C-alpha cells in the first residue's frame, strides 16, 4: 500500500495516524479529509478522495509505542504496552474508478516487546532476548476454536514461582543474577516459556481468519564486559526483518512473491543475521570495531553507525536466497558462494555524531547531531564506497549552545562500479594463488547476484549489464578454481557452465601456447573430464583437440580412452591418439583401451590394425568392454542418437557382437529400451514406422537375459507385433536373422516347444518360403510358452485370425491359453478336423479330461452325419475318440453317450471293449 503511518504527540496525547493519497499534496492540492479507520464512506463523499489527502485515525486503548509495516502485503503491527495490535490492509472498492485503502483491526497479541513485522512473521526483543514467531492460518471449526481457547488459557496460567526459576528477578545488595545464554531454533524455541495470547477482534463470520502461533527462534544474551562498555549498557537494538523476493520480470510490487526472509538484530559489539524462511539458521555474525548505535540491513549490505563512523559490511542474504530459489545450486550444474563465507568490512566513512540511519533503494539517510563541544574534525576518505549526493541540510540554531542537526542523503556506489573495483583488487592476489582472490571474487559475485534479485530495478539496460557482470564473475571464479590447488576445485565446472563460455574459450584462458611444461590443477582436469563426457554440441578444432589429448596424457592418462570417444574430440588426429594410447597400454592395458585403438584404426582406414586389436579378446569380453565406454557405439547430438563409425562397421562385419554389446549396455543401465530402438533404426537408415531385422534380433537377444517383468512383457509384445506384421504382408527381413526358432527355444524360456497338433495344421497351405515360415514358427513358439500375457496380446494378434493355417493355430493357441477349450475344439472341427484328436490328446488332460465325452464326442457324432469331403476325416477322428472314451468310462455311462439312431455294427466293437475292460478288472 502507498501510505505513511506516524505516531504523533500533541497536548500530552499520543495518536496513531495513516496518511493516504499523500502524493496529491505534492501535486499542488491542499485539501485534506480526516476519517476514522473502518468508516464507511458514502458515494458522494468518496468522490472527493481522488484529489485530496486522507488522514485515517486509528484509535487504540493504549498509547502506541512503536510500529512496523509488512513490506510484502502492507499489514501494520502496532506495539503498545503489553500487547501488539495487528491491522490488516484492506482495499475498499468505492466504484469502478476509485479504490480506497483502509485498515481493519484483526488481532491482538498480548506480549511486552519491541517489534519487527513481515509476511506474518513477528520479531520481538527486550533488552537481551529475541523471539521470532509466525502467525499461521488454521481452519475454522468448533474443535479448533476450543483448542485455541484452551491453549490461550494455558499460556495465561501463572508459572512456577520457584525463586530458582526466576533468578534474573532477584535483586541483592551486591549481586545481579543473570540467566545463561540460550539459542533455540525451530520447534525447540517453544521451550522459551514466553506466553503469547491471541485475541481476535474481527466479527465472527464464515470468512473470519483464525491464527495460531508457531515459534521459530528464541535467543537470550547475557550482559558481558565488552570492549565498548560495562555490562549494564549491553542492550539489543536494530531489530529488522528483511524480505527477499523472486526475481522480478516486469512485475508490479503488488505481485511480488516472497522468496526468503531474514532477521537481523544487534548488540553494541556484535550483530547477528538469521534466515527464518524455509529453514531457521544463523547465517552471519558481525564483529564491530567500535560500539554500534544503530544498524540497517539491505539485500546487499549491512550499514552500521558508531559514535563517529558509518561502516559497511557485506551480507549473505543473496547466497541463502539463491539456494531457496534454485534447487540446482550446489550441483555440477550451478554454484553459488557458501552462506558460511566470512563477511567483509568494505569501508568506513567519518561522520560527526551519527544518531539514526535508514535505507531506501540505493540511498542511505543519515541523521547526525553535532554538539558545540565536539571538536572532532572530519577526515576525508581517499575513496569511499559512499558518496554524498548533496550538501547537508542543517537545522536552525537559536544559540551557540544548541546542537547542530544534519540530515544526509547518501548514494551508494553503483553495483557495477563496486563490482569492477573488487575484481580489480582481486587481481593483486591472482599470482599468489591464495584463497583471498576467491574470497574477493565471491563477494563481487554475491553483490551482483543480490542486485539481480532486487525487485526495484526494472531498467532493461541495467538488467543486461548486471547479467553480463554475473557471467563474467562466474568465469573469473571458474578460472580461480581451475588454477588454484583448492579443496573446492570441483566448483570450476558449475561456474564455467554459468559463465556461458565454450570449451574452446576456456582452453584459451587457461592453456599457454607452446608451453610443454605447463602443469594443470585438479579443477581444470575436472572441468575438462565432465565437459568431454557430456553430449555437448561443440566440436573442438584439430589443434585444440590435440592439446586436450596432450593435457590428459600428462595429467590423467587413464581417461584417454574416454575423452577420445567424446563428440567434442571428433577432429582429433587419430595417428597422434594411437601413439598416446600405445604408451598408456604398456602401463595400464584394458579392453576399453583396445576398443578405442580399434576405433582410431577405423578412422585411419587401417583395417589390418583394426582386426589385430579386435582379435586381442574374445567376442564376449569385447561385448562387455563397451559397457566401460558406450560412446564407442552411440553418441548424442542435439538430443538425437547417432551411431558411430564403429557401430556402422560392426553392423556390416560383426552384427552379433553389435547386438550383444547393446544388450550388455541395456542390462547395465547404460541405454534405455527406447534409445536402443532409435539407435538401430538410425543405424539401418529405417524410418520411424519400420522395424529393421537387427532391432528384432536385439529384442530376441534381450528376451534371453531380461528379468524385469514390465520390460519383458513390452519386449514380448514388440516381437509379436513384428512377426504378425511380416506374416500379413509376406515381407521378408532385410538381413538374415541372427537366431532361428530352434536357437530361441534352446536358449530362451519365453519360447516354448511347438506342440504336435500345431505342426499337423501347418502343412496345409503353408508358405514355401523358409524365412516366412521362420516368423510363423517363432510366433507359434512364443504362444506355446507361458510367458506372454495373452489378454494383452489379443489386439496385436487379431488381424492374423483369418490368415489361413497360421491364423487357425494362433486362434486355437490363444483360446487354449485363455481356458476356452470348447471354442478351440469348434474351430478345429470346422477348419482342420484331422487335428482335433491330436489337440485333445495334448490339451484335454486332468481336469479337462471330461471334454472328450462332453464336447468332442457329441460334436464328432453330429458332424459325421453330414456329407462332404471331411466325412472320412471326421469318421476317423470319431473312431479315435470312441477308443479313448471307452477306455475312460463305465459301460452304462458310455452307452448313454451313443446316439440312438447310430449303426450298431459301428459302435459295437467299442461297447465290447468297454465291457471287457470291466471283466478284466
């Protein structure tokens, strides 16, 4: 809200007033209206508010002592004797063209403290205690209201009056008893035993807000004999809550989103900065060189006044807020100087008698009091971080004995200028390679980061300049962590990434031309290793690639095979690479190194050397060797999988090794199933809608070793779909399959032996093409196993149901797996009756044995009466069925199954067999 709140005293009475629309006074209007807080304004009266200032009176039962305004939502907290009163800011819509600000008294907190207020966080201090609370909204209900009342009542109960618990209240003639210092964070701060009672002042409605108190921080100090005064002078001052917002992008202040919150308070000799947002923790402690009078905290600096100086310290708010804003901070992607980094004193500036200080944007407002007896002369600093904007404004002096009051408005030096000074100063430590250089650059980086997070700057040119300085500071920090031997050397990688520099640009910054004896620190090697192992879209020149090769040979020769497989090293000289690899192989031979030499031999066109290297190990060992460096086979460019020259060559000469290698990569989580599909399609130059045979070979090989049920079912559906697609289109594979049906049955549990009744069906109308038969037999073998989920596969198999003999076998196999034996028998009797008995002999066993006489026998008897070409086959099947049923049933049961109009001579032999079976028994 755009308002000004004051505590005014007149005729020994204290008033709390809010000045609204006060900017109209500066526009030339002198009209003023006075109204009470919450007063309902009529339409005719409110029209005048557009052009005049309003004074809102806020009556209180007790005189106001202090005020604090929330910078986030404009709410006002007023401190009175033994209580705090919360006024919520309310915009009143008078009409379409006019909205007026007003306040509503919402809550009273019964407590006796000085205050700071922000985003429902309340900080309170006494002389030596600090307490930070948060008002949290709770759901309104009868139970919660009763609980809150009980809690408030419990807090108001008198505590134990044991003198040992109140030692600080004892006053003896010779001693003052002090409580020990305490720091309680988070939930532990409830143990401070300071009662807080909430009293709601709103009228109870459905929308009434109910609050509860959450304790965040309690800290108690003890008077000490500091260098700046006696213990009785030790008192807390300058309590402040500082919000930090999400980085603004053309947003208005009313739409700012709170990111982090910090609390500062100070003793005469030390200041303390806490983070009280997502995590409550002490960030920094400030030790003053003189006794402090007052301090003010900003997102970039801490300004402290003493009896003669204005001091400026760095702060760590931006470092803490950056970690709240970006989860990638403190990873290999992004970095930020640590919150625990030691703070620095920037500069001191002499003033006579500083009394009060406040801050607004990039201005420091300083009030001083110069007594006549103060003869201290001002010393002009050589170069100041603070510069006076104008001459001081002196108050009138009626006599020589009255003090002189001065009000200074001071501009802080621009962020960019101060950043340049700090960078220039850091260069004095550059050759010494000390932590001081990193510390200074970290301070400069945090300075720029804080300015970027400040919501007040909205000028486009300023934003661009700050972002340029931010990237430059990241580059400087990357240089330091690359050149210095420091324990945090790994930070070179994220800082270079944030700088936007390419690998070629980093090499130019760090590598000296023609210096063969140059040494390289761990940070630089760490940066190069990670950058080369990632799929960057940057190709180094031949000179740069050869230089990187030399660097790794000297610093970390084990990494040579891995960095040579990087897409960035595509232009490296293969002859030079082989020479280095041969030197390393004499000391540390490995399969990955041998494969890398073979890869370089292919680039050189030396097939003899290639074959010699590939013959060094067995094919199985070579396949698992690719696990150590998958980029020997596939690389990425702009998110697209690209097969290497090595993979292309293996496809032509050793496709089995290539498939085995990709299977090994998949089983060791080096490549995903979808990525492998894309790899083989790109390798075989197939479109997205067609599946190359090499990919089918990969699926079949993966079925042999796969143990994950989810991936297993996906693979089974994929190979099934491909078999069906080829059978329907009578399309042959473009290359010879690596495994036959027999190979798969012998090596993979998911392919079953083809049952005899399936074989008896296939000769009728089967394709003479061997490869076409191979797809059919693989599909039948797959369905003969118990692995595939038939219910999931039915939509894939459905187009094949009418495709001749293979379609019949698929239908019967599916019905059998689903337990639909009657449908299977009907299909066989209709389309291939000679296979019905074979099917029954193989499938109708145990619990399904009764299907012989309940289903098969009646069907054969009925169908045998018809005329047609199938009658002889049906009669033959009926005879076999009667023989089985006669052996299974009792004579009476068997006789009941025979048709009444049947020929006695035909059925008599089976009746005799059935009766003789009983006699023999």
